[in-house]
């Protein structure tokens, strides 16, 4: 097996070339197809009747209410519907898009209301691209995988990973979670836990999106809690000066309302990928609680392992990747858009493996191809299966992936073993 100066074999270079081609092709074809789907461009709806930006109206409607000081309407679903049909004439009366984000999210989005809907979405889209670029740039300052021979693939993945593309065109804010997690991970790798905590704190735009990650980071880096508290205090101050602290109580009461319970209790089967949502028999509250308990047990095991192996190469990114996988396992409501978190999770885990074993896949070429195929297309294949059968198998892969991460955390690397033997 011939290995070049950059540590790659011929098989590695072929894999890298395939990934580059696939990522570029996905970006181009996806973008052209998305634009063409709106032809003849005479309104803001595509051929299926979906509005430009997908779920972006839930953010724009809250931004409008914030700009007009209509804080009392923030969680009034009837008022939300009327406002959406005002800036989206032609939207079906039957369409129900409840805005369930916390009041500080509305306050932060307030500037979007200064522009018409289409322009506001363009700003939102451009900001998402900027956050993705900033995330990968931060990785180049902290992780060797992002600046080595695979660096080009990492950059292309930020804009060509299918779940990232879907998140962008669907008007979702998960890119903010991706950036918070990714940039926070880079800062932790560089030994800046307080600053990392400040960045991770912005995941409060949707409190459940990175909750277990924040818990695991706080356990490993207690000083990060100071940064998180600083961000949370800033958000509370923002609410105190705008919507008022009473809006937090209203936000917390929303899930108990009948219309909200109906929406949360019967989510579209194909759109939700949580472990409890993977079979027709486990889509109940008690199984969501079991998935959360399983994730918390995994978190305890991960923390125990990293405490024992702090000096192992690649331990920080592997630990963070495991936290990300546990987040996906334990999240009771995991929409397909939140699977965009697989981008930083996969990067962190692969970087940890590269630090331990080098950048070459060596004798695992077939496994690498299969793993990447599942990572890129597994979620959408699973959605198709769920539409046909009611079963959502993609979430089952979270368990062996997490077990692999925990195994890597708990063992000594090859380099450490050799040093011990000497």
C-alpha cells in the first residue's frame, strides 16, 4: 500500500475525488431543481403549493409581531395565521404553521420585519450561509482534518451535505445550532471554554436542540457554564426590555394548549427521526422518556471515559461527537431539519479518528463508502420507507454510532499503547 507525503493512499484519493464530485453535483442539481420548481415565478409558491422558504413564515411572523410590539399575539395561533396570509396571499386556509419559538428568538429576529417577506428570507438564507462558512473557518484554526488533505471536502460538505441543503431551502434555523455546536467545539479544542459557552448559549433559540450537548460540555468544562450564563442573561435582558418577562411564562404554557398538543402529539411520521419515533409501537410519551434516559446513561458513560483518558489524542472531538449523537437519541422531537447536526458530529468524530490513526481510511475503503452513503442519503431513504411502512429506521443507526464513539473514548490509542509498552 503506497502512502504519499500527505498520508493518503490511492484509494483515499479516489474516495476524495468521488466526494468532491458528489458534493458539487448535489449543490448544483439541488439548487437548479429548487429554483425550477417555482416556475413560472408568478408568486411565492412552488408547484406543490409550498411557500418560498418552507417554514420560514414561523420566524417572519414572530419578527413582525416583535417589530409592531404585538407581544400578546406572539403565541396566538389565529393571529399568526392571519398575519401569515397577509404577507403570503394565496396561502391555504387549512395550512397550520404554529410559531412555537421562545420570545427571545422573536426579539432577535425583529430586524427581518424591516423587509418584505421574500427579501427577509434572502437575508435569512445569506446569514445561514455565512454561519456555515464561519463554522468551517473556525475548524481550520482548531482541527487538522479541516486544513489537511480532506479540507476541501469539509468546505464542500458545509454547502452540499443533503441535510444542510434541505435545512437552507426549508427556512429552518438549525444552521444556528450547527454553527453554535461547531464553533463552540473549535473553541473548546483551543482551550477557551468560557467563550465556547457563550457561543453554545445561542442554542437557546430552541431550548431542546442542544440541551444534552450543553450538559455534557458543562460537566467536562465547568467554566463553560459562565459563558452560557452570560448569553442567557443577555437574552433575559433583551426580553425584559421588549416583550417583558411575562412572555416567558406564556411560552412555557403553550405546549399545554389543546391545539399545540394536537400538533405535537401527531407529528408527520416521515419528518421525525427520534429513536422513539422509529416504530409505530414506540411513538408514545413513555418511550420518549426511555430514549432520554438511555441518552443520559450514555452521557454518564462518556463523561467517565473522558475523565480517565484526558490525554488521549482526539479525545475532545470524539467526546463532543458522542454528545451530539446522544442529543439525537434523547431529543423527544427530532425533525429531519435538526439532523443537519450530523454534519458537525461526523466531522468531529472523523477528526478524532484522524488524530488517532492518521488521515487515511487504509483497509476500510468499503466501510467508508457505505458509512458516507448512509450519512448523506440515509435520512431521506428512511423518510421514504416511513411514508410507505410507518417505520423510520435511520434512528437505529444512532445506537451503533454512539457505541462506537463510546468505545473509542474508553480505549487507549495505538500511540499511547506503544508508549506504555516502552
